C-alpha cells in the first residue's frame, strides 16, 4: 500500500512532467539518455555508370569549319550527275544551319537549263515546302522570268548559296556560305548554264566577292568555279527587295532585258 506522502509526491512529479510537456511514456523502464549513441547514417548507393548511348548523346562530336569545308569539297567533287549532287547535299551534315531547318532546299526547275538563278537562302515558305523561291518573292521572280520567256517548269533552274533556312531569316554568315560553296560550284559545273542570274547582295558577295548590289546590278561579270569553269553572271535586285522598293522595278526590267539579249546571243 502506497503511503499518502509517497502518493502525493508521485502526483506532484506527474504534474511537473505534464507542465514540462512530458505527456506520454515510451518505455516501461527508465533509460539513461547519456548512454545513447546516434544511429549510423545509411550508406549511399554506388553511382550507376551512364549507358553508352546516353554518354554519346551528351557529348556530340563537332567538326571545325575547315573540316566541314573539306568534307563538302570531297562530296561535291565525287558527284558526276545532278542526281548524285542532290543526294550529297541532302546527306551533308556539316552546315550548322541544318539542325534548325525543316527541309533541305536545293533546287527547283530544270537541271541543264541555259539559265541558272542563284539567290540567298530559304525563307519560311521555302523551308516548309523544300523548294527555293516559293513565297511572295518567289511569285514575283516567276513573273519576272515569264516577262522574258522563262519558267522554272521549262527552261530555268533555281537555287541558292545556302540550302538551309537561317534563324529568323537572317543573312547567312561567311562561314555558312563557305561550307556550302563547294556544292554551288559543282552545281554550276554539272548543269553548265549559259548564264547565271545572281539575285541579291548576299549571293553577289558569296560568289564574286563584290559588295554593293546597287552599283553592281546590271553589269556582267565572270563567275569562276573551283574547277575552273567560267560562266557569265549578271547581278540583279532580289525580288524581296523589289517588293519593299517597287520604284526599282524599272531598273530590274532593264536588267532582265539585258539578260534576255545575252541568252539569245548564245
């Protein structure tokens, strides 16, 4: 039997525990807090090696500009037909623009025609459809060609100095045009046109190293390929420029007549 004094002491102790926040028991017997040892931390699982294919995807192999140009030169030189060149361009991965483009835009028209039109680069519509000059500028180009009896369906081949759309339709860089240049030269050599119509300032600089389409337009120049083929070339305004500056169509018409006379002479 518990004495009243012991019972009162026990009640007082429990009340003190309750006031201190101790409101439940966790063990049937007392435990020495100072004898406790912290539980060991769980061991980290060993790091798993990356799968081989993931490691390769994370570290893509990049080639330098010189290597890309050299690869383009080898591929272009190995092509003896238009069909082979077309396939080589579409398989080529050395131009950095290709990764962001929907389609390779090489040519449209009739290979072997006596007129080759070379523009700048594909735009949004060209990238979507995979053909050069199919947007508003392309529609104007078709009208310009029709005015001198030319058509991409019968007697004209159309291409660009760049085969993949630059982001936001920006002007191609010197590196991008240099990588594509071997294919442009080989296209001229294989199709052997009587004349090349250079449409715009960007292809003028890329093909002839000349700046200033306002001064250069309408003046015949000689375009020489890497293989030594020399072709008469006439710089003209790009159709997109004429859409923005319709007052220049008078000069463009004079250039088209100049082109028509040269083709008839040959």
